[in-house]
């Protein structure tokens, strides 16, 4: 499997962008990173932009077949990273929704009372967001790593065994039809 250096670089750079986004997110319960709707909305917008970027990278590589090297590993890497990134976006949107609800309910906007925003729902959603962003970055880095010789041998063996298993083989002889069950006879 041929993996181009620009593809690996693009995967690693995107992983770094997800790490930076995760580092910028507030941490629930940390008084030094207060939660506010503007910050969360801004981070959500950036996250959605990264998801869009990955989708564009998949599309670009599918359409541009003239590139040197095999685009399949990069396509697979970007496509696989979309799932955890979308999980992060869903969780972060939940935080934005919860903060909006708290603000509409008349929660103070004073930073000294920012702890009021640290509800279990917000805390859990931020935790999920952090974990999903880490999973996204890890997925992209794993995709950028060259396959180990052992993994290449395993993949080759799997493709051979799959091809052998998929080859047509004579079907077993059909069993003769079963005799109909005996009917009880009624006497007169």
C-alpha cells in the first residue's frame, strides 16, 4: 500500500488542529476556564469547520485520481475520523444548548457565579467532547502512520484467505425431500 507523504502530513496537521481545539475548550469545574456561550459557540463553529474540511479532503481525493500514490489510505483516515468528530460536535452542541437554557432561565452572567453553569449535564458533555476530540486526533495520527511490516503481512494474509473463502465451491448435494407425515386414518 503506497502512502504519500503529503497525505500523511495532511492527516497529522488535521490531528494537531483537533488537539488545539481540545486544548482551547473549557474544562468543567475548573475556575480558571469559565464557561460562556460565546466561547462554546465559537469552538463549535471551529469544530464544524474541521469536520467540513475532512469531508472536503475525502471528496478531493476521490475526484482527483491523477495524484501520485494511492489516495485510499488518506480517504479511509479522514473518513474514519469523521465519526468521533461528529460525536464531539454533538456533545459540544449539547453544552451550548444547556448554557442557553440556563441563560434563558435567568442565571447570572457574572463570572463570580460561573459555577452555576457547571451542571452535571454540561460537565458530562464537556468530558465527552474532550474524549471524542482525542479519539479523532488519535485516529488521524494512526492513519498517518506507515503500516508496520507485520500489519502488511497480516493484511495480505487476510486478503488471500478472504479471496479463497469467496471462491465458488461446489454446493453440497441436495437432500432428498422428506416424506410427508403419516396421516392418521379414521375407521368406520
